[in-house]
């Protein structure tokens, strides 16, 4: 019985998992937007230095 009561993931990990399931898509989209902006900056800077570059897919 003790094993079933106090075994499992640390509570904070469980709560983080719940939050990720609730808001993970929004967070992932925000990160994709940030990486896209950074990629644009790098590609444009490369082109200004006459380095052939194209935006990753």
C-alpha cells in the first residue's frame, strides 16, 4: 500500500506536465516565431556580407 501512495513523479514534474499539455502548442508556436525571426536576421546579415544564404525550411 505504501508503494502506491508515495511512488510516482515528483509533484512539480506532474504539474509541469499538466501545464505543457494545456499550453504546449501556444509555447511551441511562440518559440517557432522567435527562431524564425532570428533566422531572418542571420540570413539577411549573411547576404549583406555577400555570403550566399537562404532561409531554412
